[in-house]
C-alpha cells in the first residue's frame, strides 16, 4: 500500500526547484494560492512519488504522516544535466500520531530524506508523468529537551523551566514503573484538531 505526497508539498517542490517547464495551451491555471502576499500559480503537475505505508525509520517505527512540516535543504539541491533531474535532502517533522480520542506517547522526531526529482518535459495536467519524485529515509533524529528528556506528542498538563528558557509545556505520563515527566513538543493543544 502506498500514499501520495500532499499536493501542497509538490507545489512547493515545483517553485523551489524549477521554473515552469512547459506552457499549457490552455492558459487557465489549475489553482492559484497566495501566501504572505506572494502569489503561486499551479499550472501543471510537476511530479509525484510514493513512499510505502510500512516504511520504517532507524528506530523501527513507521514513518507515518510527514506533513506537519517539510523543508528542503536548499544547499543540498543539485541538478544533473545528464539525467535532467534534481536531487537533495528534505527534512520532515511527522505528525504526532492519532489524536481524535486524545494523544499517544510517541517521541517527537525529525526525518531526513534523500530525494530525486526527474523533470518530465511533456507532462500535463491531463496526461501526467508516471512517478518521478523518489525519496527514501536517510536518518531519524529523536528530539529531547535541554536535560535530555524525550519530547512527546502528548497534550501538556503542566510546565517546566530550565535556565535560559521560557516555561515549557510538560506532559506527565505514567510508565510501567513510575510517574515520569516528559516534555511536550506541541504547546498549542488545538494544533491537530
């Protein structure tokens, strides 16, 4: 089973990596979006790819949704004339997990992906290219607080302070043997509702 990359991610890839490749005979844009006063025109599907739904990070956890935040390391992007493709690094902050009935105690993390985007010159909205955006997991970094305490996606129930930091949200969770504090990475309880 596979899932498709969100359209908003593909649109941002288009504008970060390349200017429009071909003009459409019909000049009507597929979609127009304005963000922070800048207008982006989506005139064609530049590419798409798939990641297996059972893909796992280096800790053995499924990668899950990578749509909470995605950023391209612009310094890593390279173009190959020989293959007419771009390659580089993408960092993804995965969703904190299932949360319609509360939240789960999953340690927050950042995934590092390698990608290759092959330009398809004649692709159109009506006749898109086959998958031409490939990416794979390279690394996973588990996030911790200033004292090394794991960050979690649990809703905060308290706060904690560290020298040089403002008050930070804290989730107290029961473990098998004790009640241990866990820093929460989501100070906005409405973020994923």
